[in-house]
């Protein structure tokens, strides 16, 4: 039998302890009364040779426990002859290539190929190489398996060709995540591959190593001890780099189209040699704005707003050494007209009517020009009027013609909000859904009813998902209509009254949706309009119709753009067109800077995508920073590991011991002996006569 | 009368006496046995000093008639000895739990109670008043000096109560006794004295200064003296309950040294005060204790009578 940790067998020497304890144990248990201990001092027991060993079998069991524990810790196994396997001793290298936006600087990317060639030139037939590229994300270009699958004479050329196909993108740099990913790839390869005695893994980083790189991921990562990092830092001429960012005014109180100036922050790199720059609108004949920025600092300047008059949307900075981040795209801010069609007999100036609150909910907005058009439901309303509306609110009975127009409106995938202020409006419900199974009755309310069981998972009520917004107990309903929903109507109840009657429900009508409230929001029915929930609720219903309120006009490369769950078409700066199906909540292909135009049935919307600001921070990042984060940085090429026979043998034995797991049986034996000792000790204690 | 190491009296083994269950009877046996031994000696009376004469009255023991004086005066006179004067004797008995220790057939408490009972019986029959004070860290029971019928029985009942005290303090009981006892007399302290004795000299001295005659009988078990136990175990203090792991083989020498110093201190301070001090182990015959008691009394009276002898005017 062999042992994986033979030194732990010395723990068996502790077996002397139970022998000593056994000999003094019985004496220790005795208590002898004595008149006074004032002349006595405590003394340790002294073993005498003539003391006899009693209960020898019990002592033997105790010694056996100690010996078995020492045996278990020594991890015994039956050694078998190790197979004469060929141990690969080659190196494992992950070539990590930086393809972030900062690599677009002049002269940088051209160095990548030769640098990679120099790394690959040192590889041998036993080495394994993996190529990965990174910017904001990490992506494999050539895996270890692909490398091994190539012929020996093809490996370097194919790898270089793959690298040559790469090009720097526009994303910012997440260096930390890239290094973590590369290290994990090495670890996975060590576990999965047949190498059992190979050399250490190495990550070779080819990058400009800029200070704007994100390294947060390294803080929480325990860098593997056997993995080293070699940095092939790329340098370029010219250290002056400045970049403009738009300081967006997010206040919607002022009409954005009326702003005469734009505020722009200009940041200058710490290693810059120049401090004077110029901001000029591309395509504009007007003179530019001079900017003075101290190296390592930033300043905010106001430039004339040229975006509103003409399609001028590029603000270009000049005066630095690198132009990859010199263009600031500014999307024109266009105030969109939004029409709300209200069908009802209400007086817009009467606080007792619902229209009064609708007009105030859709008040002035910096980006939207809300128009609330009030018509009677019995007026003749043509399709033009209907189709121009972004949202239709029905608060009264309607004529047959209007009902037909509403049906056609819904067929286009639009949204209608039906507020049941009377039981007669059941005809609207029936007319739009085509189902006569709906019954609407005036409910008898005892004092008042409240809303409960709101379905905040539905997009329309998602703004109320947070606990601080989901409390509707302050909304009191004094009158409502009890609606009986047929099972085959496909209705989704969004909110219930505390009387178990449906309060709000949504019906799918053709391609559109009919959102129905069982009560109005005028003071006679409820105080919903007077609560803080009314405005976000009505805006949410408007957005569910496809209009995105508060749609942003500036994003950074790689940022997802929220969508209104409708089918849209996106025109990218490179003139490509992307179609997004309905149901998608985000557009993620913002992979280049420029002006994007988003078109849908409700109109078009433009937004700008620019480089992330920190990508412009091109000052060199010290390698010490990576070392401080626990990364083992080395200048030397990883040496091919040549395990000694001892190492190979030790690893082989470790595998054998792992397979046999004899220590488990030894521990089981410990348990059995321990239980026997306990039982025997208890039995002997019962039978021991009292000492005389 | 001169005291001389005369013919030894036959001493009874305490173990044999202890088989007598009744304390009163046991004491009586001891005293009567001692009387018989004394009366067999050629020396009349016992080792007490002659003090005076008194007229013979029918019923007196004719052995004490002074025939020479009769020849001179033609009148019968009985010799009176100092013991026949009114003596008040207080037995101050240690009643702490340390006294309940015993390595043999009887404990120190039983030995001390027997000793006290013997002295009480002896003195009672001499016509002396005997009182009893039981103490541990304070006086727990006090019976004043009396010589009345059946009072001896009361003393025996009190002596038979087992010791319960959780501590021993010598000073406080002695102070209490000194405050209660106003008349000069004899105070016999029976204790194992296994307690700090830093105040003992002061308290004994105070009693002695009040005119009391003090005798100290220190009673110890042979195991306490020799510490020849052979059991390594947890030794528990009977008074405090404290436990110590003791290996007697390793602790014996140190124990005996410390005990020896303690005993020497007691002996030195008693000698310095003129207090009688006798060390007894519980195997020593009670008769010997009684003899020691009588010898002490004799010496004490001799020491006190020297000034009086100078004033004596002869025999009445």
C-alpha cells in the first residue's frame, strides 16, 4: 500500500495520548474528601510503572481510532504501474488582440500583425495557441482546438491571416474582462486537454494599454498562479488627443428646438503636448469655436446650435494628433406632434369632467407638442382624424360610423382606451370586440372600492412595478361598472377591484389593443385623476400605443436603445437597414458612431451614437496597475514545462488515489471503532464497583 | 501532693470506646476508668493541689481525713483540693465540617465530642459548672456553665450534633464567648485549627488577660498528620468544596512541611501566652487527654498560687 501524504502518518504518534489518558482517567474521576486543602498545592499525576493497564481492549480501541485517522489523512492507495503516456510539454498561449476604438489611432493597428508574428515565431510544434480579440466584449478568433487541427506548416500563416482580418471597431475597452476571460480559457484548456504535465499558460496581450481601459473585473478575480501575462504594448506617435462630448440638457420644460447653443465638454489627454483646439460644424461655413484645454483636464464650451436649421449634425474637433474620436454626432432635436383624440361630451374647462384632466396630463413638453382633440362620439369622424391620433380615448357612446373607424384604427395595431362611464357604453365594447357575451352593470359600491391585484408584469403597468409606486390604496372608486368577461374573449385583467370585479382589462382586437377601465377618472366616479398615478398611467397607455416618450437622442457605441415593442426599421450611419420585429424591447446594433434613424408606423426618430468618453483617455496605462490587481506580469516567454519523473509519478498517483478513495473506507472504520468504544465504555462504567 | 510520672494508668483504645454508641455512657466509662486507675496508685487523690480544710461531715470520703490534724485537734477535717472549689469551665468545640473528616473508624468530630464529653463528665462530677459553645465561623450554640441535675445530659445532646459549618473562624467565637463569660474560669478549646491563625494569638491573649485559664486541644486525624494517602484523585475540601487534583506521593513532603510550620506556630504562640496546648491524633486514648488536662490544671494552679502562698495564714 502506498500513501499520497506519507508524512501525515506521523500523526499516529498521537496514539500515546489515549494511553496516558487511559492510565490517569480512572484516577482522575475519583473524588476524595479531605478536611482542608490549605496545605495542599495542585500536582500533576505521576505515572508509576507499577500501575496496571486496565480495560486493555478499550485502550486498544482508542489507539486504533487514532491510528486509523492518521491512516485516512495519509490517503492510502494501491499503486499501479503508470501507463507510458506521452506527456505534452508544450506551452499554452492566448494571444489577446485589442480591437477597441483607441486602436484606430494612426500607426497602431499596423503594429499588430508584426507583433503577433513575433509571438508566433517562438512557438514550437508542441505549443498551443488561441487567438482572441476584445474591446467591450471578448470573442474567440482561433481556438486551441482549431490550432491543433491545423497542419504544423499552416498554423502561423492561418493565425496571422485571421488576425489580419481583424480591424479595430468603435467600442470602448474592457481590459479586465478580457484578461479574466483569457485566463479562464487557459484554465479550461488545462482541465479538458490531454496535457497533464505541460508548461504554464501565458496570455500575450497586444494592446495600446490606455488608461481609459476598464479593469474592474480584475478586482474580484483571483489570478491563477500558473498563468502569466506578457504585455506587448503598442505606442504611436503624437500624444495629444482631445475629444468632444455633448453635455445634454435633460430638462423638458424648454422646447429643445429653440435652444440656440449647445454645451460641449472637451477633454484633453494628460500626455498632450497641445492645448489649443477648434470646434467646427461639418458642412457649415460659420467659423468654429476656439477651445483651450489644459492637458489632463476638460472644459465645457458653448457652440452655436446648427442642428435645427439644416441637417448639420457633426461637430468636429481639430488640433490634436488623433482624429478617431474627434467627431461628435448630435441628433437634431425635433419637437414631435402627438395627437390625443378624446371622444366624449365633456367640457374641457369643467373639473367634474374627464377631459379636463386629460388636457392637463398632456401639457407642454420640451420634446412633444401634445394636441388633445375633443370630439363627441356621435360626430362624424373620418379615418383621417382617427389615423392621425396617437391614442384615442373613448368616454362616451359612439355612432356606428365612429365605431367602424375605431375598428379600422385598431386593425392597424393601434391602442384605444375605453373608459366605461355608463352601462350604455357596453355597446362600444361589444361593437369593437364583436362579442355579445360581455355584460355591463352598474355596481353597487358600499362606501368606496379600491384597486388591488395589479398585474405589474404587463408592460402597460410596468412603471408601477417598484414597491414605492405600486400602492394604489389611496385611489378611491365610488362608482364603477361591473363587467362580466366571457372566457373566450382573451381578456387580460390588469387590475381588480377589492370586490373581485375587473377594474382594468386589456383585449386584443385585431392587431391593436383595447384597454378598458370599468370606471371613469372624473371626481364623480373616482379620484384617480387627482392621484399621482394618473399621469404616469395615461402616459404608459400612450406608450403602449407605440410612441416612446422620453426617447433618448444620444447613446454611446454598444449601448442598447429601448424600443416601443413595435416593428421598426433602423437606418444606420453606414446606410445599412436593420428591421426589428415587434416584441423586441431593445435595439443593440449601435456598433458605430453616427446618426441613426428609427422609423415606425408612428413616425421617425433620430438619435446619435458617439464613442464612449473614456476611450478618448489614451494616456498609457502602467503595467504596475495590472500587477497591483493580482496579475502575474512577466517579460519572459513562458517556458515549456518539462515535468520530472517524480512530478509525473506524483500526478499519476494522485489520479490513482482519487479513483480508489480508500480513505473513505478508513473513515468508515473509524466510525465503527468509535461507536464500539463508546458502547464498551458505557457498559464498563456501569459495572465498575465504587472504590473503597 | 507532687506530680510525678507515676504508675501509668491503663489507657483504653479509642476505637474500642467508640463502639459505645451513647456519648454520655462513653464519657462515663472513660472517666470512671481513669478514676479506678488513679485510685490504684499509691498516691491519694489526683494531681491537684491541696488548698484548705473543712469539717468532716458524714458521707465524706474518709480517705481524705487528715489524721495528723485529728491527732492534734481531736477534730475530723477533710482536705480540700483546688478542684473542689467552684470552677466554671467552658468547652469551646469546633463544629465546622473539617472536623467531620476521618480516615479511620471515627471522625475528628466524634473524637472531639467524646473528648469534650469526657471532660464535661469529669468536671461535672467534681462539682464544677460546665458550659458548652459550638462554633464554626461564629458561635452556633451556647450552653452556659451550670452544675444542675440533668444538665450534663443536655451537654451530651449538644455534643452529639454533627458539624455543619462551611468555614472556620477562631477569632469571632472567642470574642463572642469572652463577651458572654464574665466570670473567670477555664476555657477548653477543642479544634483541628486548620484555619489561618493570624488572629489566634490576639484572641487567646485576650481571654488569658481576662483571667481565664485556656487549654487548647488540637485534634487531627493521623492521615492529616502523615498524609500517607495513596490515591491520586480530586481532593475535595469538606468546608469550602474546592477541588484540587492531588497526587499524594508528590504532594506529601510539601504538605508536611507546611503543616509542620502551622503546628509550630500554634505551639509557639500558645507557649508564649501560657496557654496549654496539646496535639492529639484521633488514635490517642481519651484517658491520656484527661490526664493531660489534669496535669495542666495542676501546673496552672501552682503558678497562680505562688503569690497566695506568701499570704497564707495557715490552716483554719
